[in-house]
């Protein structure tokens, strides 16, 4: 939340590329970061439009690639009108795991250098969670991926792990 400047640090500072985020242009900062969290908001629009929020100018080939990477192929095939199926308000017609996979596809499409996964796989079964982790791993090259998770299996392959208790790094 502080990296995206939803809150500012009371002490210390957060930098991106050496620049204190409090001094960065908010629009520029947000263009550098893709956020996927457990509370995914989807709009009353088509599945295609909801994914394309990551990059409205994406080609069909790129869209197909992120759908596959986010493990959404089966969902698209099962929907009555595929990508053109209109989702209910907040995506309530989809399960929690399906909404999270749509958010992952959106983030992958955005192709930002920093990806934040904040409990992004909490509503997924272990097999789907692992497949999403593999998809994200393919895209980690040249990026910073920050994973916030309570389940150890969600961060088992991380390069570095920090344990935070009441706002302090304890391990």
C-alpha cells in the first residue's frame, strides 16, 4: 500500500529506481506497478474488456497469451459467449479464484516492471495456485515481483523472504 502511495511512510522511505516515491509523479509511479490483490474488482462489462484494462491496445495474440498464462482458457471456453460474455457487477458470476486469475491476466497484460501480488492466489486451489506461480515465474525476468502471502507455499520459490509482525521485520 505504501509503494503505491495509498499511505505514506511515517518513518524511513521507499524508493523505486533511487527515487523516493513521495517525490514521484503518481501517474508515472502507477504505470510502473501492476497490483493483483485478493479483492479483485471486475466491471459490468465483457471478460475481454475486463482483461484489456491492463493494456487497451493489446493485440489479440498478446491477449491470448496472457489468458493462457493466467490459466483462463477453460473459463473462456466454458462461458456462453467466451471473451464476449458480460460479467455481472464486481464479477459476481465468477468464483473468487476465477476473478483472481482475471486480475493476474490484466497485470500480465500491463507488463509493468514491478508486480505486487497481495494475497493474489488466496481463493485458488493449490494446483491452480501453483500454475499461476509458474506463469508469473516466466515473466519475472527483468522485473521485481513482491508477493504478500500468509501461506508459505505461496512464497516457497522466492529469492528473499521477510517475516513481518506488527509492521516490523522479525525474520
